[in-house]
C-alpha cells in the first residue's frame, strides 16, 4: 500500500496541506490519512468526481497551487522543491514530474515510462504523472469534470489550450505496478492504448469505462 509512503514523503518534503479523498475504501486508508494529519474528504467512487472534490476542498482551505497524486504515486525526494522552483519562474504554469518511474524491473516497464514521457511532452498528462497547476489556471481551464474515465486527459487538454504545460525534469514520480501485475502487463497496456485512441476519436467516457475494470479494494490496496 503506497498511501502511508506517500503521506510520509509529503510530510518530509514540507507540504503543509494534504487533502485525501476517499471513494469508499474498505481498508484502513481513512485512518491512515487522519493519523498523518491530512484533511479527509469522502466522495462517491470515480476519479473525476474525487479529484474535483479534493480540488474544491484545497481551494476552500486557501491553496494557491494544486498537485494531484494518486494513492499509488510516490514523489522522489526533492520533487516538491523542484516544482516550487519552477513555479517561482512561471507562477501561472502547470508543472508535473515529467519522468514517471514504474517500481518494477524489466524492459517492458522502461518502455512504458518512455511512452509516458512522450505523451506528457505533448501535453497529455495521465493522473499518475503528478500534474501540478496554479488554482487560477485550474479554474480558468474549468477544473476536473466528474466523468467516468479520462478525467486526467480531459483536463490536461484544456489546460494545454491555455498555454504549454511546463516540464520539470527534476521532479520524478514513482508508480506502483499493482494494476499491471494484477491484470497482466501487456493486456493492460494494449487495453489502455485502445481506450485512449477511442476517447480521442470522440467515444464518450461513459461508454469506455465499461471496458476499464474497477480495481477491487483489498486490505492492502486503498482506492
């Protein structure tokens, strides 16, 4: 489970406001978040809605920048400062860790990382690439929409239309490989590629989500 590691890393990096949005987990994720001093929100399951709720809560609490991380993400040491430095130079720009690192060995995962970096460079940012954005630009782009799938690409495309997303090569985000391992690495990657192509061709997220199995929560895997 990455959540304790994630919250611990953010605390080590000096992040003073962390909002955790729980989508109906059946493990001890909520207790972990509260004990770590995070602000806990609850929402119906669905990343688009959960991210929207979390952003609204962070803005309500006075955040000036929003950094979106999945519970399976873990920023590398120094990433928070690297992003802060980037915003000091361009305070309205969106920034993120442009180097995604899957925590698994093998050439397949290195290829996944390379493709992720290429996609991010084109302004299409998946949720596990650590998108960071000023509140002003987030609101100007219309924020997250509570859609069933591709809420991350939907937002990043709208953000990119307002100006290029600034890459922060010093900020790296480690990604837990549990979905690849649980569903099959090649099968998962091919399915995601097909769904992404269908979305870009205009197929609605509500139709596509039927082919994207929800992760089943377990005692060791938070939502």
